[in-house]
C-alpha cells in the first residue's frame, strides 16, 4: 500500500506523512509541483530523524505518477486508487481496501483536481466530520486513512511492543532531498 500526496503545499504535513511512511514501512510518493523545497528545514524537522528510513519517490506530474504506480501491480491502477476528498464519496470506514492500494491526497488548499475525482467517482473517500467543520488537517487524514486501510486490507502491521530502540541509521543527518528519487528510478 502506497501513500501519494498530489501537489502538497505545507512542508510540515508532508514531513509528518514521511514520518508515518517510515513508521509503517510504506512508500511515499510526492507529485509536483510541491509548495516547498525538499531542502526545507520544516520538512526535515517534521520528519525528525526518520528520513534515512523513508522510501520517497517524487513525480513530475500525475501522469508520471500514475504510470509508475500502474507498473507496480497486476490490478489496474483505477481499481487500486482511493482518492481522499473532504467533499463526498464513500466514508473511509465503509470502504474496502487491498494490500496493493494507493491512498491519494490532494493539496491542502484545493484538494484533488476535479478531473481526477470525476474520472474515478467510485474511488472517492472521505472522513466523516461534524457539519460546520470545513476539513481535517492533511497529516491527520493521511495517518487515519493509512492505518485504517492497512487494518481493513489485512496487511501486516508494524511489529512493535511499545518500546523504542533507535534505528541504526537514525543518527545519520539525512536531508529529505537525499532520500528522494525520481519516479522510474530503481529503489534505493
């Protein structure tokens, strides 16, 4: 299961998603344009010392990301997408998930493009919130969605008994830009 942020704007949210990706052993895809540099100090800070563990792929646009993701499964990409929106679709808690799904989130200020949502109306998901609340923070939705999807898919959860032992690479001073690879390149 992969996580994809389409045109993210706020480095802190993306850093939190990167930390989540490291914590769950999932690949994080970022689709340009990004609203920040991969060398942004807030991005690095939000990801803490987990950047050595982040499998980060950056794509030039949605088409490049879709081509890259389509090559990763026998199921068609359209069947694997879960497009998160604050405006309708199916509740996250009613959706079915599979281990090779792709969770897609849009820009903080504008969400996913209407064209993408219109192309896959049966793949749109939302998190229920009280009337009068416009939306939830992107980092919160990514976390909630990923853990829910992993559980629903029966995918293995990280093995942890609640203790913390630093990863051997945690002391490395790794910049997010150093972890990023362009879509289509071999995995590091």
